C-alpha cells in the first residue's frame, strides 16, 4: 500500500523539482539502492537472532523505519531534493527488510510442504491486488491532496505492521550464524545459482519500463495523472489474474521448468507489441496483457529460485536471487532514462521509446541458451 506515494512522487520530481527523465531515473536509482543489497538484509534475519528469534523483532524494526521516515517527510514544510532522497531511501530500506523476512518464511514453509509455487502466487497476487487501490488512489491523490498529507497517509500502513508484529508467533533458532554460513557457502559454488541469476538479469532488463515510460506517457502521449493511475490499477488486476493462473496451472498442466522456458519463447516476440504503445487504448490493452503474462512468467523464475534456496539461509539466498531482479530493473531504469533524454532530443519521443523497447526484447531473447538448462530442484 506504500505504492500510493510513487505516482505523486513522480510528478513531484518532474513538475515541482523540474527534473528531466535522466535526473529522475538517477533519483529513483538512489532511493531503490536498498533493493540491490537485499542479501545483506537477509543475513540480518538469518544470522542475527534477538533472544533467539529471527523474524518477529526484525519485522518490528522493518516497520518502524518507514513509519518514522514518512512522518518526517510529512512534517517537512518544503520538499528539498536531498531530504526527499534520504527519506524515501529509508522507507525502501524498511520495505526490503520486511520483504526478505516474509520471503524467508515463505521458502522455509513452502519447501517443507512442496508449495513454493502456490505460496508465491498468493504473495504476488496480494502485492498486485494493492495496485488496484494504489493505482487509482495515487492518481486521485496527485490531483487533489498535498504531498505532505500523502506521506502522512502512507505512514499509517507500516505503523499497523509495527503494532501487529507484537502478535507474531516466532520460534527460537539455535546457532543461526553457523548454519546460515555453511548453507550459503554451498549455494555460491553451484553452477545453477549463477545460471539462474543470469537468466533473471537478462529477462527482467527492459529500459523502456519505469522512468522513460512515465516521461513518454506524460510528454508524448499527454496522459494525465488519473489515467496513469488507472493504468496501474489495470496492471494490478491483470497481475492478480496472472498469479492466480500460475497457482492453478503450475504442477497440474505445466511444470515450473516448462513455464520458465515459455517465458523466453513467448516473452521475446510478445514484448515487441510495446511498439504499438501509441495512445490511451493501446496503453490500457498492453498494460493488461503484460500485467498478466509478466506476473505469470516471473513467478516461474521466482519458484525456481525458491526451490534452489538451502535450509537455514532461506531469506538470504532468496534475497540474492531477488536482488538480481532489482539490479536488472535498477540498471535498465537508469539507462532507459538517460537514453530517452539523449535519443528523444535528437530523433523524437517515439523513436527513442522504440529503441528502448527493442533492447528489452533482445535481452529476453538472449536468455534462451541458458534457460534450457534449468529444471526445478528440491
């Protein structure tokens, strides 16, 4: 639900602070840096217990940090660049810690019951269902509510997690540091770990998505905040359907390996449809299409990652795989914003966007020699 901040923040960077696409991409790169070091947050929960507990105390910390940061931003009389950057980086640090803790529990319980795919489908489905609210909600808030009040509203969500963490049942763990160290040492020696990481890096690399897409939508297509919010909502609904399809089909009609291979077979040519992203109707249709297929295919790689995680280091190992997703998005968003500035200045907005779309399709196609060697392991 913290997503209600992001569309208003994009307009704040663009209109109030006057940042270009490239400058906004750099800002986003800095505030999302905690997502790149996810494994360090995983080590915090896997190796360092508080009175023997590895989850509940860390959830309390993970929710207290963004609550304080958002209230600090809400209290500011004027939004200055560096204060805004520091506050949002702190928010994301809390989000990352909470994320790796939940992922650690998901992998641990999922492997024990052979339900990693189903658990992740529920987890991702829940995540995308919030887009239904934060999409339209963020667009409406952008047009009607001051940014200070948006930050204050967003602070309520981690505050509720902070209170609820007091009621989480957590079991003590013996020798967490020693067990986690041994498990991680074995993981990094496996060829499968590096192959899957490279596949995730290439498959997720699309420089059109993110900052470049936002500047293309608002500048070239002339889309307003409410319509962009509607796109986020449509993507959220489609993502929920994609997660539901994966939860129903994986293990019944398709194996996780077959779905991962299909992510490349179909993903590369399918992504060329972005070339038709030229108006409100095509924007909605493509948002729905890629919301559904993107989540469905992404879950196969997340499922393969979860099945590859060793015991005693579930949060750190899964965070390592997820940080590859984040590094790919981080680099592609930054490169996309910079390239869009350069190319649109010389050739125009649509040719610039088209080049970025083609780069994304090419990177997906490069996954094929690698993805064929991947199969699920327990």
